C-alpha cells in the first residue's frame, strides 16, 4: 500500500506557509502548531472542504462498485481512500450528529431522526462550532445535519445556504406547512405506482417513495444551486482559514436526477445484487426483525416488477451527486485556496438493495454501514487503507490536521498516523450502532454484531456478503471476545423530543 509520510504533510504545510508569507495581504504562514502553542495564537491553518453525500453505499467505482463516479474516483486516486470505512449509525440524524460531534449514539442517546440534537444537548460541541471558535470561517450548505426543519444549528456557521429540495414532499416540509395534507402534484409520482400516488402502505412512506428522471439541468436542482453557492465562495474565499461543508442530498429518496444521468446506464446491463433467499435463516430473532424493518417496500417493488428501474434510479442519482463533487473539486482547483485546502468526502450511511431481503438503510450489516471515506491533502502521496475505520474518527483527525487542541472526551481517535504512513491497524475497531444496545464491531478479526437482547452474529473478514453467521462456531470464541471488549460499557437512554 502506498502511504503518506509525515514529513510530506509537514513539508507541504511549511511550504504553503512560506508562499503565503511572501504574498502581501495574504493569511499568515500555514504550519502545524508547535509544542505548547495553542491555535488561538496563530491564524494560519489549512482550509477544509468537506463534501457529504447522502445515502451513498459502496457502489462507487473506487470501491469496486458499478456506479459511474469519475470525480469521486479521481479524488480517491490522489488522496487517501479508506476502503473499509463505516458510519457510526445507519440513520441520517444520529450518523451526522455522531460524525460532526465525535460522540457516539450510545454516549448522547440520539439513536433516530426524532431528536433535534442541539436543542436537547445545547452544550454538545460540534466540529464547525469548534473550528469557528478557533478562528475558522465556517460555511455550511445543503444537507450537513439532518434535512428536517430545525436540525441545523445556526450558531455553527458564519454563513449558511439553506437546503433546496426537488421532491414535492420535502419542498412542502421545508416551508413549515402541515404535511398531513400532502398530496402528489400533477405529474407525480414519477414512478407511476398507484400505491404511491394514493399514499397507501406499503410503501412505509409513500410521500418520499418515488424515482425517475427530472427534466431539469443540473444547475436548476436543489443540489446544483447549493454547489453554485459553494463555487462562488471558493472563487473568492475569506482571508481567514475556512471550513466549507457542502451537503449533497442525492442519492437520498426520492431518487431524482436530471435525465442525462439516467442515460449513463443501460438498465438491462445493470449488475443486480447477489442475494441468497435463505440469507436470514441463520440470524437470531433480533436480526430477523431488523432485516424485515421495511421489507414491505422491497416486496412492493418486486410485485410491481420495478426493481431494476429502482436500482437504475439510485445509480443515476449517485452519478448526479458525483457530478456535483466534480464541480466542487474543480472550483477549488481554479480558485486561490487550492494549495492550502484539504478535502474530506464521506457519506452518512449506505443502503440495502435486497441483501438480507432489505430495501433500506437501518441495519448493522455492511450494505448499510460501509461508506466512502476520502481525505485528500495537497501534494500527498496517494494511498489506500484497507483496515476498518469509523467516521467517528473524523473530528479528532481534523483537529490534528488543522492544528487544533484535541478534545479528550471525544469517542473517536485520530487517523493522523495512518495518513502519515503507519502500517499498523488503529488501536480501535469500527463501531456502528442502530438503536439502544444494538452494535456491530469491525476489525481485521471479522465482524461481531450484538443485539440488545444479547444475541449475536459473527462474520469472517472474507465473508464480504455476510452470508454465514459463525456466532455458534467454537473457533470464533476468541475473536468474538476480543471484539466485544470494544462494545460500549453503557448505552445512554434514548432521547425523545428532549425527554429521557
């Protein structure tokens, strides 16, 4: 594996610093903080462009998937690609809260989408808040936190571009209107399924369960408008170091994208997921319930004969999101801050397409937890890191890269040693939580899933499809014992609308 050496990062920061010092009116030299020096005493830190893609599983080309993602693949090819990265929670709100605060759901009690995190935990420190405190100009656009109204904390940002939606239901929701009266407007739903049109069940949420091509240019979409805003900021960045978080909503349901992205694929040539109809037979009851969470949606799509079309729409949405990534990277490269800016790309969680007979994201298996994670530093040596890591590690990693003091109470650990070329595994595995007491732990030893009732699953590292549950095999006792050491010692009581 090609690696990034520590001296490369240090030399890059030092050289950029010299360049900045030579330019009148530019920020102070960019450099790593010296021992004993606090970030408040120095203004020069690398800028950060953080790109968050919603609901993107491991279908990207750089991870071996079939999605047409040339821009994400190009970024991965020049940065460090973590090929086995996992979310902290396979649900939008708890995943984003955990990643952006460095605190796991088992610590905060935020396990689902019902809790407006900053209202119930007003003292919880977020990454943008922390960077802003230490002199960064923070800009947030699109879906950074959960997209429902009220989940974004205004105090985190110097400037904000509010999310713009393409879906009729989300547009209505964003206005504060009473969505209980929602009805599909003329021409919708695009998938023409009568149960969706009539807001029946299944599907579980017919107001979002739609897909199809939009007769719009990319720049006219909600994501496209957010990217245009970000491009303007990158063309004329602030004098102080900046943190720009650009949250791309696609490929979240509804799977809408401009028609040209659908035309990238031949529906008849798509690789359908490899599934086993008996895949759930060796699961404990808790695992079977988790897999069945939205099985009714899968069965509806299958009855309607629309599965290939559904997958096609997801891949088109992924390619649309990739095009938005490309615009951001190009805008940065064309602007004055390219040499001073590191790029971080991640997704909040993955998505099942029939594996474990599931058609959703809320599980503890690979399809729901494995996501792209790329960190690209100017002039770095490209690298691929194959050991499991967690998005919970991003906050402490960026503290190191940006020269800020570490926060000792964060649950994650910095990945700086890996970026600096260490071939050693992290001293902690990747942990994912869905609901109180339900966790998966991943390392080179394999994957342990333990449910709140104490039942378990164990999958060998080479069993990438997680088809064979070895929890009852005596040969896995030692591995399961080692992985179980990393389970949370306590699971916080779930927060519900501010009440424990």
